[in-house]
C-alpha cells in the first residue's frame, strides 16, 4: 500500500515540476472564436457550443466567426440472420465556414465516425450512444482548433 502511495507522490511531483500544459489550453492559442451561428437546428448544437466556448473572446488573437452546419447519421452496418441490427455506425459531419471581417475565408468539412455493436438493453445502448456523441464532438473540436491554428 505504501509503495503505491510513493509512486503516486513521485508521479505528482514529476508532473507539477515538468511544466506540463494542455495542448489546447485557451491561453496558448493565437486564434479566438468571436461569433458562432448555426445554419440549422440540431440536438448536437448545444453540445458543440458548450465545448467550443472555451476558445472564445481573446482580443489579442485572430478573431474568427463560424457558420456551422452539423449533421448526424446513424446507419445499420450489419444485420443478423433474423434481420435485426447487429452493428451500427454513427457519423457526425460538421461543415464550417470560417469568416473574418465579414468575408468567408474558407470552408471545411470535418467528419468523425464510430461503429459499435447493438445491445439488447436499449437503456444501456442509449447511454453508450450519448457517450459516443460526446467523444466524437470532442474529437471534432480538437480537429477544428488544429485547423484554426493553421489558418
């Protein structure tokens, strides 16, 4: 037991003294998001907006407005012998227009997909799908921030 505590203490000392900073912390970015406008209503809009709000409002950085269209599809990839769904594929596609000073600079489409097995317990399947959605939105935001850094 004490050996685990010692390892944990050493790990904490090394992490705090090594100067670790998150890659996408808002203080490291030279870009900022000024305004976000969604083209069509979607249940993922709020999830996306909550996650990307971290990157809003720095006046010393390059300011961009975003025009966003989010599409989500869930398709059956494989069926069993009885015709029941066995494997699903969920795909989230985000089309973003990057706007600076009222002009569209560029448009880019970001896509993330994930396949998973069906579950007979529909409540567990629903919870799992929500976790998948959150992870996919986080991955897409990371891709968008990397893209913004390159602009």
